[in-house]
């Protein structure tokens, strides 16, 4: 129970690192959607889709390999330096190649302005260089420092977004003195570029803040260790690329098949589903190092089962809460009525992300048994489902196809991981209870969204009803935790 309490404590702190940056990012959606049309917002979406692909490619699973080998190897410093030098070398080669051929490559990716692509490259390079320093803070149980750097990153990003997109036009309108080059830059460039500039500045600042972390170690390169790490991480690279496909390809296909305006609407409403993503991210930040560090303990599998149970309870409650108040969240976060058309996708995306979170819980079996190839297989299957369903169904039902494809892909991945994981690393999950929570939460969300939308008297009652059902089922466990405290 002490280990479980430490996990929850760290997860709460990591939750700040996950929730606050994303929450600020969500708040910025209103600024972006009020300043950009749906078509221009689609350009912003494309930019971050490609950023996700580049990040997965440049890190090539090394973060997870770092956690695994840091817990296995006696010489911890060698794991830190070898993994960092590997990423630094490949990232430098990537940077040089991309900058030399930036004009040609930017056209291939559909960027009309090559500066967009150059900013994308610099941002992803800087983000890659902080992967190992961030991982080191997590694996050595320093969640407060980790959170501090994450929060500073998003505050810098938000400041420059507000400066470029709100203050500068306000200052021009009110004749407030500004340097001529700022006024000229604002008037002569598409507004979306300032979002990209803000991202590059915040990534550079974070890199400088985290750089001293590496000076604690003697830079030493172990070729044999790197080979072992690469064997472990390669399937994770493929899985990462497939995961990015599951998360982002729908937006690219929507733009190609039914236009940027519909894609922009879908992408903006998709971000309302990020509330569930926040919860999952907070969980993963604390869970991954926890699972590795406690894998040798006697009751490890029982602990993993309890963690999944509470993950499902919390995630299901989040889903219901967001669906009940969806119109309030939409009015707060979406800057134009044209984006409200796609609100219907939000409950589906929330459930899809909850299933993805369960999958991440279950995935510990192939990471602890060094069978990461299964993660690759599951993600590839999910990517195939995403691609096929989107290509076939988007022309028929529009952006709803992308929402259902996401739910189907993550549902299949979750089931495959559970079924195969039972054979390789049995964990005593209470599947009946998990299914009952998922079904109940889905039914309540469906009823609230379709029959009691904006009827908060009934909908809040449904939230309280779900909470009461949780208390009845988990009363003994709750009392145990309270007594321990």
C-alpha cells in the first residue's frame, strides 16, 4: 500500500505537469479559433501533426528503453550518457539534412511558406534534445522539478501567443508604440506563423533550462549497451509512428477528402477530448517509471491490478463529467460558432481515449518481459484500422468516420493486449468490474448527451448516481486507504 500511495502522490504532481500545460493549450484554442478561420486553423493542425511524426521518429523509442535499462544496469550514468549521445547524434544529422533541403521538403509536406517547415524542424529538434533529461527526472523521482520545467515551457508559449495574436493587434489599433519591425512582421505574415514562432521559443528555453542536468554525468558512450537499447526500442519506434497515425492521420485525410474547413472544425472539437488525454498523460508520467521500479516486488501484479481499477473509475468519471457540461466547455474554448458543428464527436473521442488509457495500463506486460514487438504489432493493427475506416467512410459520413475509426482502433488494441498479455504476464485484473464501469459510464454519457443536453438538473444527478455506484462497489478499498492515511 505504501508503494501505491507513493504512486498516487507522484501522479498528482505529474498531473500538474500534464494538466496545466494542456489546460493552457486548450484555453489558447479560443484565441486561435477567434483569430483564424477554420481553413487557417487546419494549417496549424497540419503543423502539429507533422511535429508528432517527427518526434516519434527522432526519439525512436529511446525514452522507454532508457527506463528499462536504467532499472536493469548498474552503471546508471552510462545509460544516461549513451542514450543522450545517441539521440543527439541522430538529431544533429536530421537537423542538417532538413535545413539543407528545406525548400524542397517543405513543398512535399504541403507548406506554402518554407519558414513554417524550418520552424517545425527547429522545434522538434529542441524537443528531442530534452527527452533524456526529462526521463532522468522522472526515473529518479523528481516530479516537482519535472513539473516546474513543463509549466515554464507552456507559460512561455502562452505569453508569446498572447503577445503576437492579442497584444500586437491591440497595440496597433490603439496606436501604442511598438518597434517597427514587430508591426511590419505582424502585418506582412500569416497570423498562424506566430503560433509556430512561440513554440520554437518555448522549446529553446526549455532546452537551456534542462541542459545542466546532463553535466552531472561523465559523457561516455557504450556501443554494446546502445545496441541492446536499440533492439529494445525499435519496435517502440514503429509502435510510436503507428500511434501517431491513429491520433493524427484522420485530420490529414479529412483535409484531403472533404476540405480544410471541415478538418479545422473537427480538429478544434477533437481538442475537447483532450480533457481525457490530460488524465491519461498524468497517469503515464507517473506510471511508467513506477511500473519498472516496482516490477521485482512480491505483490507487483496485485498493485498493477488495483491501479487499473482506479484508473478506469477516474477516467469513466471524467468522461461523464465532460459530456454533461460539454456545451459549457465548448462555449468557453471555441471562439466561433462554426466549430460547434462537430461537438457530436466529443463523447466518442472521450471513450476512445479512455480505452487507449486502459491499453497503456495493460501494455506493461510486454515492456517488463522485453517483448516490445507486441506493442509494435498492436499499434500497426490500430493504424491499419484507422487508415481503412477513414478512407472508406469519410466520403460517406464525413468527420464522424474519423471519430468511430479512433474508437474502433483503440478498442481493438486494448482487447488484443489483454488477451495476449494473459499468456505472457498474468495480472489479476477484475475484468467484470472494469466492464461494468465502462458500460455504465457509456450509457450515462449517451443518455445525457442525447436526451438531457443542457438539462443540468438531470445530468448532474446522473454524475452523482455514478459516484454513488462507485462508492458502493469500492467502499472497502476506500476505507482501507483512508485508514492507512
